[in-house]
C-alpha cells in the first residue's frame, strides 16, 4: 500500500519545493508535475510531489489523518 500526504508548497527552488507537512518543512521533487506555484497543495510520496490538489481536499484529508492519529493514541 502506498500513502501520499497533502503538503503546502512554501517555496520553490529550481525543480524542488520546500513543503509544509503538518508543521515539518521538507524538500519534494517537482519532476512529475507542471505549473506548481507557491501556495499550492500537493500530494507527497517518497520525496516527490505526485499530484496537485485543491486546498479543501488537502485540509479534509489532513483532518482525517489527525482524527485517525487521535483514535490510535486512545487505544
């Protein structure tokens, strides 16, 4: 199973982006996407931005991940 996580693009440096992933700043390669801009949300998998998504979808996915984390920590 593969998992990609929504992250917000904060800065673009050449063909890499600095993305914010739940408060952590990471580099993500932009080789697989065109027209990524600062402020966009992308799905990140294995260090690559693999798909652009809209902000509403990104926020909903992040909310569900946080909810799952909380449920798991209560077990």
